[in-house]
């Protein structure tokens, strides 16, 4: 996830900032409260108001684009969270943060900054970094005389081969060679 800031936030004299944490189940409540506390302590105190997230994940991009397109409207967004994989779809609605934050980006993982840059524009700031892992079963690799896959192609062919072999075994017809989330995000 990453934070995206609007031009309204960077130039606003208004005392309220509108934030959509991109979280229908309120996992970011602690962060939200901390942001509110810090913003109220500034020389020019700012109130942070939470904007509800649409109930369906696939509606979130349209929701954000609509509200971002009208930065002076009552329903504007100043800060929101979104998966990096969605930035290209939102590029036309987002502010280039390079002039404001570009020099700070050397403190972040280079690959994360590259993922947040579209057509030379820094469109977001990482709020945290995470990574995915692939676990594998050494016993199955040994059983079928396979080595640890070093490429995506090797992973696919190894998983398909072991899956086919295991499904031939009695009672193992629903064995899967690879499981993953598979939803629209940047996990893999």
C-alpha cells in the first residue's frame, strides 16, 4: 500500500484534510488516529477527516478518480491508499510529487520508488513495504528429482509436473502445485 497526496493538500489553506485509508475493515485505525494527532499539533492545525471506502474493492478506483477529479468539491480526497498496480489507471488524476518529495525518495527502496513512478512522475509515497515469499516442499522436489525453481517459467513447469504426478496418486485428485492470492494487487 502507499499513500497518495492531492494538490489540494499540498497547497490548501483549508483546515481539513480528507483521507480514505483504503480499508473497509479498519486495519489502519491506529495510523489514522496518529495522523490526526500529529496534524492537530502543527503550527497551522489541520483536521483529518476519514472518507468511507466503497464496499467493493473494484469500485475503489472509480471512487478515487471521481473524487480526485474535483479537488475543490466538498467530496474531495487529499490522501488515500491504493495498491501500486493501480497507479497507471489513475495517472491522469494524480499529482506529480517529484518536486515536493523527489529528494526524499532516496531513503526508500529503489524498486518501490520505481513502482510508484509512472512516465517519469512520482505519483505516490510508500507508507510501508512488504514482500511475498514462496514456500516450497523439499520432499516433493526430491521425490520427483526436481531442483528449486530459479525463474517463473521453472516455477510454472515444476508446479505443473509435480501437480500432475501427485494427482495420479489415490485420493490426491485435488492436489495443487501452486496456491496464491490471485486478486488484483502487486503481490507477485
